[in-house]
C-alpha cells in the first residue's frame, strides 16, 4: 500500500478523535462553563451540523482545486476549528468552534476516498479506502479514551489543543507523502450535482441514513448501558468503548477485501448481521462476557457497512464521485443524530435501557430493504441495457445498393461488349498530333 494512505489515516485519526471525544467530556465542559449536561450535548449536534453542511458546500467550492491542495486546506480548517474550541471564552464560542471543526469532516473523507482509490489498481480500491478509515476506527480504540483521560485530568481545553497538534502533524504528512493529483478536465460543480442526482447514489445515501442509524441508536447510550444494564462500574466505561473500537477496526479490515470481491453481497450481509446482533444484544447483558463479545460484534458488523456504501456511491457517481462521496458522510452524521434521537425516545418511553437495540434492529432492516431495492433496480437496469445492446447487434445489416453499370453497347449479332483490360484493347492507332505548347 502507498505511504500516502498512511497520511490519510493519520488525518482520519485526528478527525475521529475530535468527533467522538466530546461524548466523554460533556460533564467536564458543563461544569467548567456553568451549563447543564443536556445543554452541553448541543456541542455534539453543532459538530454534526457542521459535517452535514460542510460536506456538499466545501466539496462544491473546491471542485476545481487540485486534490492534494484541497486536502491540505481542509485539514488546516480542521486545525483552526479545534484551536478555536480550545481557546473559546464561553459556551457560545465553543459551539462555533465545534461547528467550524465539523465543516471539513465530510469533504475531507469524500476527497480522501477518491484520492485513496486513485493510488492503487482498480481491484484494490476498496482496501485502500478501508485503510484510510482505519484511522477513524483506531481513534475509537486509542484516541478517544486517551483524549478523554487527558481532559479529565488536565481540562477539556488541553484535549482540543492536542487534537489541533494532530491536525498539524497530519498536514505535514499530507504535504510530504501524498502525490499531486490534478483535477480532471471535465470536473465541475454542475457535473458533480448531476452525479449526485443518480437514483443509485440517492438510494445508497438513504441506505446509509437508515442502516448506520441502527449502530448509533445503541452506541450513543453504550456508556449508560454499561453501568445500568451490564452492571459494570464507571471505571469500565472506557474499556467497553475501546472494545467497540476494536470491533470497528476488525470490521474495517474485513470490509476492504470483501467489498473488492463482492460489493452488494458485503453490504447485504453486514446490514443483516447488524440486525441480528442488535436483536440478540439485550438478551446477553446479564452475562458479562457475552455482553462484551456482543459489543465487539456490534462495532465490527456496524462498521463493515461503511466501506461498501462508500464504494457504491463512488462507483455509481462514475466520473464525478467527489460530491457523492462527501455527501455519504453527511448521511452518516444524519444517521448519528437520528439513531441517537430514536434511541432516546425508546428510553424515555420507559421501554428499558437496552430498548435502543430493538430500535436499531428495525433501522438496520429498513436500510437492508432499501439496499435490496437498489440492487434489484440496478440489476433490472443492467438487464435492460444488455437487451438493448443485444438487439442492436443482432439487427440485420441493410442491403448494400447494387453497383450501377452503364449500359454496354451490343454488336449487330446480338452479343454484348465486355470490359477488357487496357493492355488487351486494340490500339486506336495514331491520331492527329496536338501541339505541345502554346
């Protein structure tokens, strides 16, 4: 694998750390800024809104910028956003800093996925994209727990300063390792928007919204489930979150080669397995080792959906994949917000701390139904195209018009004159001489 993928993974590590670390720092931020934990939860929403808005906006604005320069600009904006968060004087400025840090998230992964795919041969593109996403999964194993621990001991501002430093390191790696990749001559915003309107792309984005919402219906409340349902102490929450991150990493490692081999079956299988794991999860919480194993499985099958979804929208967008790829991350963040909200509704209704798992299973099945519908339509369109091509090829060729020959003179005995080679024709004899000059 090219070293440029390492630079993309380092960048993904920083993005993943700042995205998820706020969930562990909400109590510290609320105490320091004199607000409640539910109000501090708006900081998570501010980042997600930044992703949803920034993905199409920044991708469109940067459609004519060379890929490497675009990646550097997006990572610079990410660094500035985290630095602004660390230096925020009050809650309002912190909300603005989180929004700013979220703006480049989707656009970076959209452009980064296109760059990763272009760095390797066609048969290894899904593995290259999955390698970039490994940075995101490793962030949940190492980055988020370490950043949370740092924030608890040195203050939440120290966490965002460290994340800003990671952003600077990522910029250095991108500048050093990523080759120059020019923008295609035909690339422009209108072409990207047309590709985004492709029915298969839209169905892929809708699959991400519903299918991945099943993961976040549970993940958003995993800390509470750890203490309230599984019976672990608060000190074990970090371990449980790290196990989820290990599962995400295993899922990303498996998804790459499987997607290269069979994209749609990998998507169907991961969504179906996600629904099964979510249904089984509430029945294992009384047995600690089984509950921990289900947490790993949940992270694995949940994250196995991301690579095939990413490659699906890129493939269907054809020669204008950047905006569709970036919009996929907007869809993932809508899934984060929607899954968390629906899981919270189930808990508030008194259905129990593990009830979000059943909500997540329904969402995963809805995503599977959308994905299967898209596959059926795609197969039908492919069959129709094949029939049209076959009919065109089997159409008999139009007969060529017969060559027109002038009527040949007939002799007195009724025979018709035939063409003779010039050499066989009798000489007409010398004719009158013509003047050779004026």
